[in-house]
């Protein structure tokens, strides 16, 4: 099962630092997380950057998740 690592804000909303998911596609993983954690919303997760196995993915919706994948949600950093 793939592992999702929650950072600061998401950790506060979920009460977990990490969780395992059974989904094999990013889009399904978001649905699984929103169903598991009522404080999360699809909009919140889709507005965050995501790194899968150490690679930041710009458009992850159909990205495959392997059994040993590690997923991190990251806040976008604004710059000037």
C-alpha cells in the first residue's frame, strides 16, 4: 500500500502524520483521503502541490501510485 505523509496543516486536520492508502491512481487517492478524513476537502488537496516518490508532479490526477509509493502534499510557495 502507498503511504501518504501529512505536513503541518494537514496533520492537524487528520490527526495523523502518515497513512496507508489502497488507491493506485492519484485521483482515487484524493477521494479515499476525503472519505477517511472529514476535515479534508478535495479542493484543499487539489490546490496543493504533490510529490510522489520524491518528484513534484504538476498535474497528478492520473498519476499511478505503486505499492511502495510515498506521497507528500506541499504548500505552494509564492515569490516575487
